C-alpha cells in the first residue's frame, strides 16, 4: 500500500507528467507560502520540490487504494480523496516513517486548492449580490440560485453542473436574512461607511460565507444559511479574501468566535484549524 516510490518510477513519471502544470503551480505555492508546518524552513531548503514529489506519491496512493483515476487535481472530489487518505491508519504510520513530510504536503495541497475553489466561486457571489440588491426574479437563474428559508439542519444539497463545473446553489433568501440581521452594517466594523444602494436606499453591503461555499462538499449538512453568512463593507470583503495573512487571521478569528456555536447548531462541525486551511492563514 504505502511505500517508497522513486522519482524514476514509471508510475511517478506518468502522474507527474499528467498534471505537470498543476504540480508546478503547487510547488510555487509551497515555496512562497508559510503555513506554519515547517518552521525555520526557507525557500532555499528545497521544500517546494520535496512536497511536490510527496504529493505526486499521494496521488498514486489514492488511485491504487480507492480504485479511481484522478481527472482533475483542482476539484472537490480530489480534495475529499486526499482528505480521506489522511484518515487511514496505514497512512498515519507512513507519514510518521517519512518524518511527517506527507502531512505537510497534504496541508499545503488542501490550502492551495481551497484558494483556487474559492476564487472560482467569486463570479457566482457577485451575481447573487446583483440579484439580491435589485430583487430580480430568480426564475431565469434557477440553475444557480434558490430562495429557501433554512430554519433547521438540512442535509447537504446536490451540486449542479454549470459549464462543466460542479457548483452549489446560492440561497438568496438566507443572504437577505443575514443582511437584515446585520442592519446593513459591516460586521467587522459597523463604523465603516458605504454608499446607499439604488433599490431601497440601504447601505450597500456584501455577503461572505465564513465557511466558504466552495467547501460545501466536505460537510454532510448544508452550510448556506444566515448564521454562516457575514456581512461586510466592500473593502472588508476584499480584505478577508485578499488581505495579508495577519489581517485575514484577525477577521476569521473574530467571526469564528462569534459564529461557531450558531453554525454547529445546524450540525455543521467546523474547527478553527479547518478555516486556517481554507483561508491560507496557518
């Protein structure tokens, strides 16, 4: 099952070539990102190529153990396979025997792919804001949007396929509820002033899922409800997505502390460590 695989092994070469562009991008991410798993490691220590090689091996093990063929390394399906592999007892022994390099390579992978998946969801989030603020009829957008009052835990919905990509629908009613609860004020700092929107003259505010919708497939229960939706001014919304690590960390810690008990009431088990990976703030 788990074993040493040389970089000269035909299986290694085939996997590495199959996803060459992805592995190269992953290596760049490792070199330029510090997640806290390799304290004291610098760009010159070779951790990028090393983690690259370990991830290639992880993909090989996944295909052998789960009897699947990975078709897209940047997908929630592959993300879940990598996570599931890390729970196996045999993997834990292998990880220890390899001085925990496999674990570090996986953590970087999970953070890397989370960022890609979250960025892919931005377009849907922007469209949902337009629909909510204008209160346009959502019938023509029913492929991506629903309006459903979530009052209790619900099993995870099935994704829909749009342009060959699996997406989870956005619940516009829950976004409106979140904005009402927040009184159309920025929940990071209610003194932040925004402009009035042109529909009902409320301050313009944007909705942000604390547990990103891109990770819905990792949870058994629905995460698209008002208590998982943070309302932010446009500047703070960009900050939690694209700000420096210290800024993002401060925001995520604040909202996790305020919301995790409410979120868990919907049977969504969320740990701060999970958010650290999703937001790349470890």
